[in-house]
C-alpha cells in the first residue's frame, strides 16, 4: 500500500509539473520528455539490481506504470506537435522505450512504436532524423548474462553476441 501511495504521489507531482510548466503544447511536450528521461534513467539502474521482495516488485511495477503513462503522454502530445519531438531531441527517449523487455513495460513499448510510426508517416524530416541515428552502445541484459552470453558492438558498430568467459 505504501509503495502504491508513493507512486500515486509521484504521478500527481509529475502531472502538476506538466500543468504548471505547460504554457504551450511544446512546453508540455518538453516537460513530459524530461520526466520520461528521468523515469527511464531510474528504471535502467533498477534493472541491474534485481530485488526479490514483494514491496520492491510492487515499486518496480509502479515505476513501469509511470513510465508507460508518460510514454503515452509523449506519444499523444507528439501527434499534436510532430516537429516538437525532433526539435526537443525526443526520438532517443521514445526509441529507448522499445527495449522494455518485461511484461510490465509492454505498453510503454507499444505506445512508443505507435508514436514513432505516426511521426514518420507524416514527416520526411522525422524519417531522416531517425535514419541518421546511430547505435552507440549495447545495454547489458541479465537474461543473456545468466545464460552465459554477453552483447557487444563489433568494429563496424553492429551488435553481436558472444559467450562470456
């Protein structure tokens, strides 16, 4: 119950920030993107430090729920302001939501894919922006690690798998 209360307070606080700072649609998109960046940064840290207690599991689900909610907000706002996502460097945040590999992050992934699809369907500039993105790093994955593998980038910047030594 305490974890859910904390999540509700975080969501209410974030929503109040969006409302208070959103003088325009572009400002609302900027605040939502910043909040999603912060939630994603926190989730990636928590992903490498798995905790098995039920309260930690509830807290992780609340964070994924917040992340999904803000992915949805960014998705909906970006359909109203298609150029804003590119000008605010938001494609990286949207695309990072596609790597949500747990059941709790599935809706964040779907909202992200839907948003990117819509943004590219209506703008050649957005298509070029996504085409120009480069893979910079491969994220560590606990499932691969437990199976004895690791991911890496080869000399041509292509992601590969290898057995861990």
